[in-house]
C-alpha cells in the first residue's frame, strides 16, 4: 500500500453530488499534488466526470457503491445501507486503506456510522464535532457543534484537549487560548458541570492556555482561539451567529441597491467590501470535523460548491499530514495523567482519615 | 392614590447614573405625558438634576435611598442592602405604589430581589427574562435570556405562554408565531424535555400559533415571532448574535475608511447605511423584561444612554398600560386547564385498566 496521504471520499453525498464532489477534488489535488483519493459512488456517473480531469483520474481509485444515503434518512436506518458510498468510504478508513474520510452527505448518518465503524480513540468518551468561525482577532475553533446534546464535565475537558490540538494543527497557533462557554465570566456562573470542568482544566497541563469562562459575544470578539461547549449550546450559537451574518449580508445588498447614489457608493467601496465578503464567505469555514475517532472524519456542508468542498478537503489533509490523532493521544494522556495523579492523592488522603472520608462520601 | 400609570425608578443603577436616568425619564415623559414616577436615590444628587427638567420634576416624587447596589455585588449580598435605591423601588411595587420598576443596575441583584420581594404570579413556577432582537421579518421576542440556567418542560411551556402575551403587547401582533429553540427542526431532535414541551404546546389553546422547533439561524431569519429556550442557551444565543452584529459594524467602519474612494462611497450610500445602523441600534432593543412576577420589572442595559433608558421605560409603560400580568394569567389558565383536563382524562383511562397502568408506572 502507498505511504502517500490517502482520503476516502463519499462521491454521492450532498445536494450537488457527484458533480461538485469531483470538481472539488480536482481543486484539492492542485493544492495537495501528493494526495491520493479513494472515491466511492455510482461508477456510471463518476467515470465520465473523472474523465474530464485526467490528473485527478490518475490520483483517484474509483470504487462502485450501489447505494446512497438520502439526506433525510434517520441514522439508525442508514446503518442498514452497507453498500452506501458514505459507509464504504468510512469502512476504507477502518481497514487502513485511507487515513480520513470526507462527505457532504447526511450529518447524523456520518456521525453515527463513523462512531460505530471507527470507534473512539483510547481515553475519549465521546467524539465531538468542531468547526471554525470568523472573529475580530482571527479564526476561532468551536466545539461541540452538535454531536452530543448533553455533556458532563469530563466530556467538556476532553473537548478542550481536542480543541487545543485542532487549533494548533489547523490554525497553526503555537499556544491557543481556550475558553469555556458560559452565561458569565465570573467563577460562580453556570452549572456544576461547567464549574467542575473549569476546575479540572485549571490544574491540567493546558492550564496556562485555559482562559476560563467566556460568553456568547466573546466568540465574534475572538477573546479566545478555542470555545468549548456542549453540543446543544454550540449548535445553537454557531447557527445564531451564521444567521446574524446572513441577515446583515441581505440588508447590505438592500442598502446598496436602494438608490442610484448608493449603487455608485458600492462601486467606489467595492474592493474593500469584496474583501469583507470573501473573509466572511461561508465556504471558507466549510468542513466540520469529527474529533476523537480512529481516523479523520470531515463533514462538508451539503449545499456547498466545488470551492467549499475543496476547503473541507484542505481541513482533512491538514489533519492527516499533522498526525492529528497522534497529537490528541499525547495531549489527552497529559491531562488524564494529571487528573489520575490528583485522584490518587485524594484517595491516599482519604485513606489517612477514614471517618472523614465516609462523611464526605455520604455528603456527595 | 393616583390611578395614573406609575413606575418606580432605580435612580442610581447603571454606569452613567444618575444623570442618564434623569435625562431618560425626561424623554420618557414626553412620550407618556400621563405617567408618574417614583424616583429612588441620593437626594443630594438627584434634586439638582430634576431641577433642570421642571415638567419631569412635577411628575416625579423623589424618595431618598441611602445605599446603592454595586454592579459586581453578588445577589445574596445585595439582599442585605435594604435601603438601596433598587430595593426601595421594588418595594414600592410590592406595596402597590407603582405598577412597575425600571433599573439599569446589577442584573443578578434585580432578578433575585424582584423574585423574593414581588414573588411569582399564581401558576408560574419560575420567572423568565425576555428581550427583543432584530430579524429579517421584524422584531423577535426571545426568552429566557438567563434567569434560569436549567429548565424543565413545564418551565418552557410557561415561557411560551408569557412570550406569546409579551409579543402581542409589545410588538402588537394579533397572533404571534411561537418556536421552541432546538438543534434541528425534526420532531426527534433534542432532549426529552424539549419533546415533552412541544407535545404539551401542540395540544394547548395556543397550538395554532405554535410553529414547532426552530434552529439558531431562524432567530435572525424571523421564522417565528417568539423564540422559547432555557436561560443558558438563550443567554448564549443572544450574546452570540449581538457579538456577530458588532463585529460586522466594526468591519464596515474599516471598509469605509480603507481608501478615499471608499470614503466617498460611504457618503453616497450614507442615508441607507444610516437607516440600517438605526435599525440595528442596540438602544432600540434595550430593556430586558422579567416576566411572571407580581409587577412589571424592566432591566435597562447598564451602559446605555438617555435614549436607551427611555426605550426601557417605553417597554415598561407598554406592559403596564396593556395589563400585561392580567393577560398572562388568562393565557396561562387556558394552557393549564387544557393540560389538567388531559391529565384527568389520562387518570380516568388509567383507572379503567389498573394492571396496565401499573406496568406503565414501572416502565417510566
């Protein structure tokens, strides 16, 4: 088998598959000429598309998949489609034929299948979905974006460790600052779960990078490089922010078509406005990543175009080339070792005063 | 005692008190010439300020308050300051001297004091904090914004009822559409608590106005007129949206100062851009409201100016003039009656088949 970085691709996932997928792969190959692709999908449709991109065809191994997972299929039903393009692409990662998988298909199905087929990394209780959002001080990593509707303190700590490594790999930050999303910055704010997670992080090997609690407005302000939260809050926050940006985009279009002078005004400010639009372009933030699995798993937005899909491919390549999972393992072992040492010390302490320990247990 | 609408005012709360408070009251009186104010605070500082506004001075009864609750004081500590301007203003509502209270002071203290002094309306388990946000289809009522970090299904149903009445009173909508914030619009999304709340609302007297689940991006899209959620998620969503809008504002300022042609472009599009800026002006959305208490309680942003404080006064006046709490009581009794009837029917049903009911209990 080749030692070149290899990605397994769901050729049939998303609103504009397979055309956009193949066009996106072609862009991705220009940026990563060393990459190899295992492309899964309907051979009859993919063969002519690949034929238009001879270089891509050489870098790609096409494998027929007889089934496609519809966008609205429940994850449990998706499990039964064993010949689906998404399933076969994930299977290829499990078999060691590829280091990662990229799909623009059904998010719930990808999450469920990847968890079941690839399984979580040793030491990770639950995988998380991470993404990147724009801020006043550069890009910000957010997680979890919806893989876990409910989380405990331990899950949040794992998310912080994974977010730290993800920010170092994809944003290239040597020491990302990490914030825990809450309803206030004061230590007494939020629930027990958040206070516990903050306590653990404050005494962990990443304590120097842990900023403490942040609030909703800190995301766009870029107060920290990583924002850690449960999947419910993260999903709502990300979509709320995206919605607000989209609303402003619509309103600005109205502003600049409201009158002739406004139209001329737009033309005069065009180059700066275009730079702003490019910077906020949702395609630049395409590619939510499932962290904590044995293999790289990247979800592209279902409605994206070729450029957006290529960006999701970039994220997957970054993670494969930087041995993302190896670094998660290292990061995690440090935090868990610190926590275990602390637990042991507490146990020793408890053993010295058995009566007090008994009382403490009853109280907890 | 007068039958004119009377509001009790915390003259010392907020970053720019008491100057901004008095200036704000003066604007509010122009809009509501029939209103009377009970103003609490430092007599030595307030008397000369009132002297500058003779009409306001005639509509206002000044009462000395020896203490002020600092912005960073813990709510439990605020309870001990019985001569504080905020406390005395709330006491005046409890005593029936005023129908509502407006404060720009410490949010946590206002929440705690109002809950303890005024107590919840009959049938309301927990008060909620509501606010108004801009959307593509007009203003949207959001609640809870942080009064309750954790909520159960019953709390969410109460919030929906209160949000419905609030949207009718403050936005003047005859039949507001109500959405329950979730991570997806499908019925199986979210947790048990959300699914239960949706079930109750679907069979309630406001069922025709209940739209079902909405997502984060639906807030700015204006999919529904009311967005119901728990205080943790609501607080994060509101601040995330505000943060995104603020970021765009900063970036647009950069765009229009980037070059001479961009500056001229700004001047040409100025009138439309100004309208957009006014529409998004945070002062227009100033005034978070505590719903579900025996009395109207409005929190102004601490950093607001006179115009913003006057807007918070408008919200309080709207609620007093439209007998907000009376309408909450009516709305609530309808929903609770429907729920009670359903519970009774279920009980009757269960009584008919005792064995099956026993099994169901064991399973639950």
